[in-house]
């Protein structure tokens, strides 16, 4: 059992990029209970990537707390591809005007893997924004949970809070539980949430196959495309490449090109 | 090249194709006309291998080989191309990447390496110029937000890239303005040769002024009820389908 604790203070006007990854070196069962606190001061920019691709014997509970002051920007991407059980408890507290939070994730799991995303964005000040975009692809008996909570305090007027969670179930036995929760006490806000659960579109598959792209690649291409808009906001090219590569591995194809 | 004998096909137990006979030889252009819902798109989808349809009888041979057991991608590798009546929007996949995947899949099926990036770009440039497609389109998501005419033009661009032996153009002319129709027809004509063939599905004689067919067939209620030369298309334009239907029932 490992219990890492990270404290990250990002001072006024400063900027940081963080990549976090937990990797066990053997197949012994490992349980990681990780706590991370991030304090983003005025106008700070935080660009955080969590890559969760551990062995099947490893479980991870990740608790991350982000507090944001005026005009700070925080982006957090979570890529969940591996591990036995992964639970993300991600809490954003906006405590200053004109701050922005972006929470995005791609989950691709199979077998008996389980990935949870419990997110909270708490808007306490006016004129702020939050964007959440989580995509999941679930094969075999895997289970995904998306529990997205947005709280808007009475004082927090003129808030834009968007949340979307789209999922593809590859097999009948795969499960996704998606539960948006909006608790809004201010009256002048724009909040939206959308959730979709579906299979790959047969018409699209036929279109690709009619152009000679074999079924397996056609599926992979559509899944790539599905996850693509999450990748668009990844700002580190190496990470983008690496994740793209991991997705290709996950889907069992070599696409030989980037999207 | 393509020999269809007594082809019958169902969708969800509904009989749609009720015994189609059609033979297309290399170098020929065939046109199929016929009322809405008569089964023209169904025929093209069955030739291209859409799995929703069940073949309940007859046979489809392509260059002496039975197509019925082949996947859509295998048929494509053999040189069959379908320009869709309603091209599908694929968000997140650019036209260029789609074409790369498609071309390289064809090459792989022939045991060839991926096409070098430089050659690929040149070919994309040449073919998009042939069809007067703005370069900006090529980086956009496939068909997403394209106008009706732009989608059709994009289909023919794909055809030009793949250079198929048999191109089935399902109402490629619908939605094209007059100038675009000329560009697209010109594109199709440029690709014609003694070795390949075209099957046009259309409601309008106009297209056939530009791409002149050797044969015109009329499909009604899942059957080809009349075949003739291009003059038949004029007659249909003038007189509609009723007389063909009546002739058939007599
Ligand atoms: N998925 C489906 N489920 C049920 N019926 C279908 C399906 N696809 C096609 N059909 C039916 O099959 C018949 C033939 O359709 P098809 O699209 O082949 O006609 P078409 O000749 O191409 O018509 P149009 O000129 O309007 O394009 C129609 O009656 C249509 O409603
Ligand atoms: Mg049709």
C-alpha cells in the first residue's frame, strides 16, 4: 500500500504543467491511496495530466482537490486505461472571479476493470466557467461510473457550467452508470449537462468498410474519433502522441497516423 | 465484370429485391432509373456488401468470383466502390486521414507497404484539383456540416483516389448545382477506361447527357422491368414511369 501526498502551490501569475502516473513494477497487488492538493493563486495556470495505465493487479484511489483564485485557469485530463479498480475523486473549488476549470477524461477499459469518476465543481464566485467532458469506451465486463456534481452558490452569478459524458459500450455485459447532479442556487447562470450511452454506429462502420477499411480498424477509427475532442485540448505534444499510441494499443491496432 | 442473376434480398423479412438480372462488362456505363422506393439503393448496398440485407436467392459474381460471402472491405479491395446516396458524417476523422486509412488498407490487401506520405499528399492534391475541391475541406471532419452537393463531390473525390473497377454512383447528381454537376461528371469521365465500369443510379436524364450510358434500366418494385439504350431515359423523362408499369402488367 502506498499513500502519496502531493501539495502543489502555484503562485500568482505562474504556470505549471504536471504529469502524474502510478506504475507498479510487479504483479503483486498494490493499493495506492493518493491525495493531491493544488492551490492556484491569482492568474495562475495549471495544466495537469493523470495517466492511469497500471497493471491489472493495481488499484488506485485518487483524491485531488483544486482551489482556484481570481482569473486562474486549471485544466485536468485523466486518461484511465489500466488497473483493477481506479477511483477518481476530483474536487474543484472556485474561489475567485473569472476563474475557469476544465476537467476532461478518456476511459478505455476491458475485462473486469472498474473506473469511477466522481467530480465536483463548486462555484462560489461570479463570472466563472467550468467545462467537463468525459468519454468512455467499455468492453467485456468492465464497469464505469461517472458522477458529476456541479454546485453553484447563490452569490455565484453569471456562471457557465457545462458537463458532458458520452459512452460507448462494446459488449452487452459492459456497464456505465452516469449520474449528473446540478445544485444551483444562483438564478443567472448557464448550466448544461448531457449524457449519451450507445454502440458504434452501424452506418458509419459500413461507410468506412465500403472504403476498404477492415472492421477492426474501422471500429478503432470511430473510437478514436469519438475520443478525439478530449485529445484536442492536450497541450503537450509528447503526451498527445503517447496517449494516442496507448489508445491504439488498447484497441489492438496500428493506425500508423495521428488524428 | 459484374453478373447478377435472379438476385433476391430482404430486409427484416421484407422482400425488396425480387429477382434482379444485370450484367455489366468492362468499359460500360449502365444507368438505373426508377420510382422512389423501387429498390435501387438496396441493390447498390447489396452489391457493396451491407450486412443488414439478407440475400435470399440468386447470385452476384464479380470477375468470376462469388461476392456473397465477402465482407464490404473485401469487396472494396476487389475494386467495387459505392458513392452513397446519403454520405455518412464522421465527426473527428478528417477527409485526409480517412483517405490515408482507406488507401493504405487497399494497399495492405494487395500486400503493399503504406503509400509514402509525399506520394499520398501529391495524389490528394491532384484529385482534389480535378474535382475543384478547396484544400480547406480536406482537413475538415468527413462530411460533417458539408452541404448536400459538397458531400457528393467528396464521394467522387474518394472514387478518384481509389480508382475502382466498378463505381456505383447512387444519385450522385442529386443536390449538385449545374456547375458542380459538370465538375463531377467530368471527374467521372476522366476516370473511365476500357477496364472499368460505372453503374449510375439517377432520377434525372440530365446527368446522362454528361455521362453517356450504354444501357438504361428501369427498376420497379424490386425488378428490372425494362432495359434499353440512352433513348429510354428521354422517354422516361417525358412520359414518367406509368407506361412502363402498364407495359409490364400487360
Ligand atoms: N432498413 C430498412 N428497413 C425497412 N425498410 C427498408 C429499409 N431500407 C430500405 N427499406 C425499404 O426498401 C424499399 C427500397 O428502398 P431503396 O432505398 O432501395 O429505394 P430507392 O429505389 O433507392 O428509392 P429512392 O429513389 O427514393 O432513393 C423502400 O420501400 C424502403 O422503405
Ligand atoms: Mg435510393
